[in-house]
C-alpha cells in the first residue's frame, strides 16, 4: 500500500522535483520484519550502502522518515567530486601524507562508484556534465601552478592549474582569476539518482519504506530493533545513515551533527545571454570562504547555489538574494533584461565540527554514516563502500575515520558561534577582494 497523498507532497518545489523521473511510492512499514541489516535514512548514504549490501546477498531494510531523497541528497548542487568538506591541504598538514592520501583515495573511490552505478542502471540521463573549476577570486601570483601540481602529486589526484586566460575563455567575468581544474569531477541529477537507487534496491529484493520515521532503537541480545509508529525491524546490524535530523535515536551522534542551511536556485531559460557568459559544460565553485557554485542546466538555465547559515528557516526574498549573487559575478546579464528565478529552495546539511564525516562503529552492530555536509554526493558512496566491506567481510579500513570522532557541536550556542563565524568569513571575503589581498587559494577548497 502506498503512503498517503500528504506524504507524496513532501518533495520540495525545486527544479529537481519538476524534472524528476517517475517516483515510486514506497510503503509505510507495518508490522515486524527481520533483516540482516537495517538502515535508517533514505538518502545517498543509506541507499548506496543498501545497494552494495543486497548485491552481496544481504537482506536489507531501508527506513526513510519522509521520501527517498527528500533531504540534502535530493536538493544539492549535484557536484560529484573527490575530497571532503575539510580541505585536503589541511588533512595533509595535520594527518601526514600517507593518511591524507589514503582518505583522498576513499573519496575518489566514491566518485567512481557513483559513475559506475549510473552505468549499471543504464541511466546516462543522470550524468549532466563533466569537469569542475575552483576559481580564485583574487590573483594568485606565479607560484600558484607549482602549488597546485604539488598538492595533486601528494594526493594522487589529476587536478591541474588553469591560468586566468584559460578561465576567462570559458567564464566571462572579472570576478575570477586562476582556477584549479578537476577533470575527474562530474555533475548529476541527484534526486533522480536517489529514486533510481531505491528502485534498484527493491528490484534486488531489498525493502524500502517511506513515511517510516524511526522513533527508537535498542539492542536486544545480539539484535538491534528499530521501532517506527506502526512497525519494527530487527537486525544484527543497524546503520544510522541520516543527516541532521536523527533526533533522539543516538544522543551523542545527534549532538555532534550541526544542521547548516544552504540555498539553490535555477533561472528561467536565458538563451544566448547565458551562453555569452558561461561557455563551460561542467561545474564552477569559487574560493570565497562562503562560496558560490553554479552550473548550466537545460542548455540555457543557470543553477546557482550559495549562502550558508545555521538558521534553517527559508529567508524572505530568497529569489532576490540568489539573483543578487548571480549578478555580482555576471553583471552583464543586466543588459539582457531581468534575470528571473524559476525555482529557489533550501537544503539542510549535516556538518561535524571537524568538517569530516562520521563513518564507523558506535557500538557492536551499530554503525554510522553521517555528517557529509558540503561534500557529500561522492563521499556518501565512499562511506558506503567502507561500511559494506566492514559488515560483510570484517574489513577495518573504516577505522581510519576514528581520527574524526563524535564531538559535541555546542547545541544552540554552537549554532550561534558558527553563524557568527560565517558572517566573519563573509566580511573577510569582501575585505580581501576590496583590497585585492590573497585569501585562501583554490587549494583550500580541494
């Protein structure tokens, strides 16, 4: 039996929702089920893991509070790239070359898995562009190229420096100077990928339930039980793969994930005006501490993301705010008439204080895959690989993430402090650009 129509309406109004393929309505969990693995969360972290596990012959149940891909997984910019929210340069500094390189390799494996899944599902329509430019907002000087090449060599990456001339050949804006080009990155339709993953899990005899919020978990002997309003799942392995909305299920984890909002907008079709500004078929992000990111969709629409805040309420005048960000980078669009925003929506990401994901075992049989905020489309797949290998083969590669333990995010005071830090970063961005200073280069975002 499908969930009620009120649940179907929970997908937010967005360009992704408007262009989604058929979304199956998965049932609400009723009664008692037994499985090998129960997964809480129907976003990318849970879906990739479930698909890997069912492929290995495990009986898997996915429990989603709202709809598959309803949260951050179905609302993000669709950028699939290696690395983490914490920069690789910082990881090299604090963890050493061997560990940083190994972690980066995990993220690369996640990127490869996403592309592999698209191929296996025979859904080339999910792939929407290739390559990513991380553009500097101030001129970086002659050492920039050597610094980029050195970092790429240390990580085993293929990204490369681009000169200002190369950048300006594809992006007509005075805001950007040099850039780092990552040819291994690509872009997707994230909501459609989430829907396709769920369908494939069910095709492989896995179970997906929507409208089935887990209200409590407890260990009974050697089995974990996840209880919803109308049913329960018992399994020796339970994975918490939610975002910033796990609530009371595991207090230390919930207190360690900070909810942070970001916003995405898609313009009306812009025709030749957009093509005159953007001659690049991949993704673009910049080096501001509170960065903008964008890509072209539907041939002549601009998908634009940015603004970061711990206030998770949608601000008034969101379309006006996003339009202002676009025109700050491409002011020449004013000459072609009004830049009309067709869709604008918020997304809530889960961040850890150390800006790295939580991947691993919390207690015997209780696993976590969470806090992928800021860099999660490929990294959720990377976490899924690690946990699937741990659960089915006893592999302990996940232990490398014990260097990033649960850490209290500060509660309301932590949110206030984080918001103040974002405002300070935005002020510093404006000051740096006004005096043509050299803030953190593109390397700080790789």
